[in-house]
């Protein structure tokens, strides 16, 4: 697909399933995508910006967004329950992981940190944010999938260590445009497989590269902190934690930390 006439995206080529909205700078690609979704933007509308002035991650955390990295948000209108649509975060992680694998040196290790981060050599290189609107009937009206990937630079002052493709040795010729184009292809492949075969293939692929599976982790929830062994994901993507007092299931959200 050829981008609209706006100059920032003139060089970007995406599959026909996407409609690109390319911007030089925006406060937040998620906010812009939400505005477009509310105005009736079609499924596959992708808002990409070279820079964000007020980027944000999960739980309203600020997301440093200098030029050179990848920031985009995708409007989706899946015909499914809200809980099922949450599986798109795992699909997005696989899309990011496969995109990185297609442009980065072969020896770099890509892993997935539950629930929605992508790691490179054990450090965070990408974060994923889902926001949605549900009608009074319970039907999902739209979902906005926000993705940020550190391509040229990464923040130093973070609670979980961060990295970038450049820091890990990816050639300087690889740009955020290359990664966006690669993601668009791989994400579409995984979405189609999800639609055809359900969540199980996605779950298996994600688990095969899950960070610290089988090891002790700490999960910080709004009202409690859990410590146990990262055992598995259930059929819907919820975390299963083996604890001294028994197995804790249906953990659908939380911040994961690792010892040592």
C-alpha cells in the first residue's frame, strides 16, 4: 500500500490491509488512534509518528519517545469478546519479535516478558499497550494497539533494564521504517493464524520464547504481591503461578519482576 501524500510516510510500504496515517510529531499515537477510532476509522488504520511528546505506556506511565525509534498505534475492530481481544497483545509481541529477527543479527536473543513486553538479550526493547471501548451491550467497538520499539536509543533510568537495536549491534542502516514494514507483515500473518486456528498456536509460540519460564518471579498486583514459579499460560493467556500454598490461576494483569 502506498502511504497518503503526507511526506513523513512517503517511503513506507505496508500490506493493503493497512491504512497509514504518518505524522512527524504527535503527543501520543494511541491518543490519535483513539480519536480516529471514535470518528469511525476502519480496521487496520495505523498511526505512525517519528516522535511523541507525551507518549505513555501501561498504567499511564510516561514513555520517552525521541526521534529514531518506532512509535505506532493500530485501530482494530475484532468481532470477539473483550477478553479474547486481549490476546492481540501476544500476537503483537510475536509480530515485534519476528520483525526484530528479520533485521537484527542472528545471535540476538528475543524473549517475551508477560504480559506485554519484548526483550532483547534480557533487556526491554519494546512495550505494547492495549486500549479499547466497549458498548453498553458488552460488544467490543474498537481496540487500539500501541507499540513502541527502541531502534536507535533507549532510556537509562528505568525500573526494568532497557536496550535498543542499535545498542545490541544491529546495523545503523536498519531504520524504524524497516521495522514497521516488517512488523506489518508478521503481525498480519499471526492475526490470520489466530483467526483460523485460535489462540493455541500463538500461545505455544509465545511460550517457546517466554522470559524466565520455570523460574521464580514476582508479580505485583494492585492490592498484593505474589511470588512463585512462572509455570504456564492458560488457554486465554492468563498467567499461572506455582506458589508454596498452591497454584494461582487467572492472573490477567500485573507487573512482573525478577530476582538477581
